[in-house]
């Protein structure tokens, strides 16, 4: 079983890959990589208070890895949030158009 620090380094590597995927607009691969990160995060959470169980000598490295993951997450969101927003607008426009067509169809137009 990997240590907390090893698991965080695995997550950090995946976040680096996710940034590359986000910059390349490779959304399917990004989602798959995000799922891998979620599994690692779940494994960390299962240990319960993983910082409490860490070796004192590992705490600075844990802090550094967590800060790096948060910074990468922010950079990934710079790419994903605009795409998600445009998708949301596209979908809401389609729903609105369908509602208008249904409303006029009810009047036999």
C-alpha cells in the first residue's frame, strides 16, 4: 500500500497530465484522468485524517504537493470553466428553442 506522500505524488503527476489535456482540449481523456484522481482522493480519505497519520518528516513535502495540486487545479479550471459555460449556454438555448416549438405546436402553428 502506497504511503500518503506517494499517493499525493501520484495525484500530482495526474494533475500535470490533466493540465496538458485541458490545454489540448482533450475533454474525454481529461475526464478519465479526473476519475483516476477521484479514486486516489477516495483512497486518501479512507485513511481518515491522512495528515495525522503522516510521518513528521513528510509534512513539508505533503504541504508542497497539496499546494502544487491546488495550483494545477486552478490552471485546469481556467480551461474547463469557459468550455463548461459555453456548453451550458448551448444546452439552455436548445431547451428554450424546444419549449418555444412545443408552445407553438400546441396552437397548431
